[in-house]
């Protein structure tokens, strides 16, 4: 089902896998010489305010809406436990909602100055019969990741740390320096191992008619070689607002035929006052209607 690619579309994971014939020598490691990204502390207060919320419409080529993606960052119950990244992927209000409903919820808990994950939980409901519950526990100091799928025995993976997961790496990359032509690495746990994601910074581009207006953006392209929780193929490009808020206003992921596009339709973040409360008019009317009903 094509919609299960939605999560990649926004969460900055993407890729086409390459295979090499046994008779051909392996190509040089494309990560050689590329530094690991360093978090810009000046951006943390805005991006990890604990009150940021996104809503995206996800559509196929030609504008056929497939569903919606919701993201939020909330403070954990205890200040020492950091923050909670919450993601919801749904076919709700999409063209296939009655044919193949999807309702996936992802919860990542991060803490510390690098906002590293220590707990990640996933609840998947796809189609009319498939359900799964997955739990990942990250032991950053011991270099271990503990994984359990439904009621199966816990598996333990030894990894080099520090390491992000597929969601925390997206937010971590927003915190790093964007300099055109200067890529950086973000270590991410996926496919039962450590993957070093190359994040290419392509340059500036003005994106017109977003909910933030006509806005100057920085174009970023992550390059990865893993499938992760969802099978991924194709190239993905993200357009971030070129300012201290780093709002991802659009994401495009190419498919063999056509492409998927995630467009920001609602944004809340009191720490980013110039964009706080922006939303498409149709969603504004919907929000006002729900408020009246309450």
C-alpha cells in the first residue's frame, strides 16, 4: 500500500537501495570525510520548546489526498525525562480511508543536551486485520538497543553510540548548521543496526503559497540506505524555513511512478511567534467549528 510511505515522507528517511555485482569492486564509502552534525544550541529553545505541533496533508501526484500526518513535541512528565515526540499517521480524510484504513502512532522519548532517544514505542493498525506493537529501549551509555515485537522475546543489539532513531534524527537534523554544499552525518538506528545518514544541504529556494506565505527555504536532502519500519524507495527532499524556526513546510518523495508530497497545513509553536497559529483556512474553520461545539 502506497500510503505506508507517508512516514518517510516527513521524517526524512528515504532511499533507493543500490546493489553491486560480486565481480565489481565496492564503491568508496560516500560518508568518508563527512563530519557528524553538531547541534546549534541557539536553536534548541525554539525547536524543542515542548509546545510545537504540525499537521500535514499527504497527497499523490496530481493532488489526490491519501491521508494526514500529525507531529508534536511535548515536555515529559518529569523535567529530567526530557521531551516526547508524538507522531500519528492516518488515512483519515484520504481517498483510501474506506478501502485500506491506517492508524499508526509513534512515541519517542528523548533527553539530554543532544536530545537522544531512550524509549520508542509504536502501535500499528493497518488494513482491517493487521496490528502490531513494538518497543525499543535505548541504552546510550552501554551501547545497546533492546527491541520487542508484540509478545516475542526481547532482542538485544549492540551499537556504537550516541545514536538517534528515525524520529529523533529528524528533529536533531533541524538543530544542525545548514551550509549549502556542506553535508553532515546523523547516526540512526534502523534495520537492527547503526546507519550514518548523509544529510545534503542543497541551497536556498523560495516556496510560494505556503501557510507561512511566500517563504525563503533551505533545501535539504537526506541520503539513506535502509528501509526502517516502512519500506522506502526513491529520493526525498525537505524544504525548511530559512530562519531560527526551521519549519519543514514541504516534503517531496519520488516514487517509481509519480511522487508523494506532504504539505504543512497547520503549525503551532509559541516559541516561534512569527509563524505560530498558521493554518489553511479550511482547517481554521474546522477548528472554530469544534470550538463552538465544545
